[in-house]
C-alpha cells in the first residue's frame, strides 16, 4: 500500500486503455484517494471509465489551458481535502498539421497549441496546486515520450515533450524547497486513443517490441502505472527533476549504422 492515505489528482483518463486510467487504478489499489479531471466532449468517456475503477471517484471539469478552471479545481480540492499530496499530468495534444512529417510547414498557431497543452499546462497545474502541497510536500508526475531524439512523424509533439522535460527540471528546482518532487515518465508506445492518433504509430510500435531487450506490450499500461505509483510514493522521496524510462529498455539500445550507398 505505497499510497496509503495519499490524496491525489489524476488528469487525462479517457478510456480503460489510457495510461492515466491504469495509473488511477493502481493508485487506488495502493490506498490512495483520488479525483479525476476531464472536460468538454471527453467528460462522458472519463465518467464511464471512472465507474470501472475499484472504488467510486468524482470527475471534475478542468481544461488545463484555462487558468480559471484549474483554479476552480484547486479550490474544490482545498474544500474537500484541505491538502493535496500529488498529481499526475497526463495531458497532451497537437493538431494534425503539427504531426505526420509536416514539421517544416506547421504554422505557429498549431505549434503553439501543442506547446501550451502539452508543456506549459504542467506549470499551470503546479502553480495552482502549490498552495495545497506546500505544507506537507508531495509529488508531481507527468507523461513523456523521450524527446532526446527526433522521432519519425512525431514532429512538434516531440518539441512539446522536450519542453515538458525542461519544465520538469525547472519546477523541480523551484518547488524542491517545499518538499515537492517533480518527475516525468517516458513510456514506450501504447495503443491508447492518443497513440493511435499519431501517424505511423503501428510501425513504431512493431519496431519497439523487437528492439526492447525486455520486450514491449503495446496493450499493457501497467508497467508505466506502477512506475507512476512509485514516483508518487514516499519511496521516491529523494528523486526529482528526473526522466524515468519505462519502455522495456528500448532507449538504451543502439541502432545499426547506416551503410553508405555505393557510388554510381
């Protein structure tokens, strides 16, 4: 029961295939009391998924790019719990013209959306939840997809994830004095709604399974959820500003050198 007595906010739950759903389930199984967030047309999906969790859970409306809605959720959690022990930031989005090999031709408006939703929103949530976490400390975890390399077709979402990694480090610096840890988990590809929305996802997933030394199951989010639970727990009390890979070891493997073409 790594999270016994913890009160956590979990964002990003859509279907039961989502990483956030697996994390919410694991958090409850480890003793946490949780609240979910969603907004707009996704609310109905989140509410259906919430009913399948081990224990009943409320879903609060929150668009992470709307500071008023984020503040309203913080206020509600303050009334309900008086504190917050941590949250999962499982929020990312990029318009279709910011993905799929269109990097050079993506307009600023689309790149800006990807950066705002996928990276700046982590700072927005951290700022709003800080007063609820300041006294007792706590943990913030976000979801990443290793941005140290340029992935095929990932384009401006890759740039947004690089920004997310940087935001993680700066928040770790600024919130550490209050005992608040900030880390991000780089998960291997999973067949979620978000994953399936990325052009070329299937090819990436197939290559991943063959290269990862531990193997990789694109339908199983539980290894990622377990890592999230660990980072939210007191066992991770000395870890902050970290990028944790949960990808079957794929990130640590080299690639075969490209053979030079023969002169014509």
